C-alpha cells in the first residue's frame, strides 16, 4: 500500500509535455484542468499542447527511429520488463491516480493496473520472438528471405476509460517492435499516462522513443501529424465516428492503421443456460468499469423460458451495488466520467421507458455533486428502441426476450458493431454453432470477461480493424520485407 497522501501523489505527477526526453511546457504556456468526476474538483492543471507541439514530438520520434529500430530485441525486451516491474511496484499509486481522475472504485483500478502491466510483460517476451523465414523458390532460381522491420514513427491515441491499460496496450508492442511514438492521451484522464511516461523513462527508454502531447484540441494536433510523411502508423481507440474521420485523414499518406472502435455487445442467455452463472457473467460483462467499456454487454438477450428468473435475479444483484466516490471503502460503482455522459445515459433510459420499457431498478439521477447514475435494469425492451441501437456506456442493462437461436442471432447481428458477444449455454454444439454465426471479433462462452494480454483484442464491421494483444499485437507494428537472393548454386541465369 502507498504511504503517500493524494496531494503528495498528485504532486509527483508530471504536468508538462514530454518531448525528446524532456518535460517541456506547451506552446504559449497553455494549460487545462483535470477534474475528479466524483466531486468536480480540480486535480491538476496540465499542458495544453498545440499543433506545433505535436510536430515537435514527431521531430523527436523521427530522429530517434533509425537507432531505436536497430536496437537489439533483447535490449527492448529488458526495458519493457523493467517497466513492468516498476509499474507493479507502484501499483497502488497508479490505482489511486486512476480512481482520482476517472472515478472507478479502487478495487477496479487495482485490477486495471495489473491488467495494464501485463502488456508490458507480455510484449517483453514477444520482442525477441520477432521472426521471418528462409526458403527456396519453387522454381529453384532464388532463395526467398522474409524479414520483419519496424513500421516507423506511430501516433497512439488512447481513450479515457482505461487510462493505463489502453496506453500499455499500444506502447508495449510499439517498443517491442522497435517503433518510436507520439502518445496523445484523452484530456479527461491524462495523468496516468504522464506518470507512466516517467516510469518508462526510468526503465531505460531512450530519448525520443516515447513523446507525449496532452491537449484539449486533438483534431488540431493530429491533423498535421497525419499529413506528415514521416509518420507511418496510427493506432486509435475511441468512438466509431471519430475513427472514421481519422481513417479518412490517414488514407492521404496511406498510413498503417489500427482501429479499436465502438461496441454494442449482445449477451445471449440460452434456454439451457445455468441462470445463476449467467447472472454472474452478465454482472461482469455489464458493470466492469461501471459500463463505461467498449466490451460492456449492451443488449441482454434472454430466452423467454428463463427471462423472468434471470431478470429478477439480475435486478436484485444490480440494485446491490454501492454508489459513491471510488476512493471510499465499500464503493462498488463510481461516477460516470462527466455530465455529458450522464445526460446521454439518462436520456436513453427515459426514452426507453417512454417507448414502453419497464424499470426493475434504478433510472433516477441522484442529487449531490459528481456525475453519478444508479445501476439500472430495463425489461420489455424491443430491438427498435434507441437504447439498444446505441452504445450506452453506463451502468444500464436493457433486457430483451427471444424465442429461438435464429431470432437471437438475427437481433445480435443487426447492429453495425461487432466487437464482442457473450453466450451462456450448457450445449457445446450450440456454443460452437453460435460462434460461427455471431458477427464479432471476440466471443465469450460462459464467461463475462474476454480481455487478456495474451489474446488478440479487436472487432469487425464498425468496431474497427487490427488486433491488440496476443501474438498478433506486435504484427501491427511490423512491416514484412521480402528479399530475393539468386540461387548460390546456380550455374546460369534463370529468368
């Protein structure tokens, strides 16, 4: 446990931009406030970077790329391993900082730190395993040498909801592959990324490899970067509308892109499911991070034969969550990130009730400071309602009923999104059949949690492209190069 107070912890967090191995102020000394969503109080003021600041980061990344790309894989691995150990040693500081700027309960913040640190460890082990191949061409004329090399300078744009995990999920494979980076964290939760940058530097990351620009005008910073020929890759986690705009901008320079975008996860409870296990799974899938997660169960689809039992048990468990500031003992559900998010969630619930849905629990905005919204369960929800067509991003669970698997699949696949789906069933044949039919990049069978650093994370359709984590994650930061070598035993030229 950390012995420092919150004030001492905040005082240890850098508040400047990080450019070419130095902490520097933003152009013109501009700053913006980072607030606690549980109270609305200002935590710190941090540098508000400009387009010029972003380009300074790219200058540094470009200068460092050649030497960093030639650094031995083992050396890159050891830096990541040291970073893992440093984050683990300061786990409580990171957890408290996440709770302060993002609002989630401390227990969840601690779990996020452990999860985020694992990306550093996983990719420290992947760095030395980058490989190619050597073969003889089928006609015998040449030898075929296939090798991998770093993509080059990358722009990494992370969201606010998992401040450390989303940063390490991008930084770690980039470091392992030998790429330099410009990191732009979300302006709602930049503090964790700034502290992580300090730790990466302490772990031995050379100057210019990781550069950080915090800003309240992400479009102004990213646009000139995406238009600069020196940048070679964009990795973005965030909303689908923003992802579409960034992909359009990235197409001008034909950048490599990785997009982890929105989700609208269906959670299927089949007639043969263990209902109590399904309730436990739904709680994990819906309430991780208070529902503010792209993998959150957004549409609960329950077979009619078990719908009443499931809904009653689920509502009872949802109503047992303790709403409050994440730092208070006993709190199991913190605030939403800001007032705009709360207004959206509240409007979706009110709209569903007006359209005929029924509240089993929750649905009323509490009084007092902070952006709190209670755990809410709705029944009588239909596929036409707006609440199941949008990503809720809050502690709200709409329950729909289906009569057979074909109907469940049809409703589940009706969304433009395809990040993750969940299925609870005792029938392995049904599970395998549904795994073939559901349009999602990930599927949880009898579990409400699928995220794991050793597994490829990503979606299909409007949920994006590319994968993070697993053996696939490092490939997003590597180019494939083919070298044709004339057969050394050839006695005459072969065309």
